[in-house]
C-alpha cells in the first residue's frame, strides 16, 4: 500500500509527488528523488530535505499536526518511491 513517506498517511487521494531533495536546493525531477508524500507533509516540508523534515517532525511534533495523528507517525517513516 502506498503511504506518505513521512507520516504514514494511507489515503492515496491525499498523496502527491515530493522531491526528497527540494528543487530549490538543486534536487531534480528524476525517479530516485521523487517519493509519495501527503499534501500536508508536502506543504510543511517546504525546502527541507526528506531527512531534515523527518527530524523536524520529531523535534516539533505539536506543529506537525494533520489528519488524526497529531504529529505522531502511524508507521515509521520510510520512502515510498514514485518509480515503483
Ligand atoms: Zn504525511
């Protein structure tokens, strides 16, 4: 099942393509740099890298609120590549 790479949100209709290394920091639109992320994580991630965003969620769980999970991961973060 496809989930958000950062919070584990499982609803496909809320998932978008995310650049692990943001375009603003030199990341390109190639398959290894594209993963699934929910629209809320995608917006909060901004110009952070994937690893930076995961760390940010751990430091500021109260800010990383969306869906029913309120900042706590449903499942541990792992990348769901778009290419598979
Ligand atoms: Zn998410």
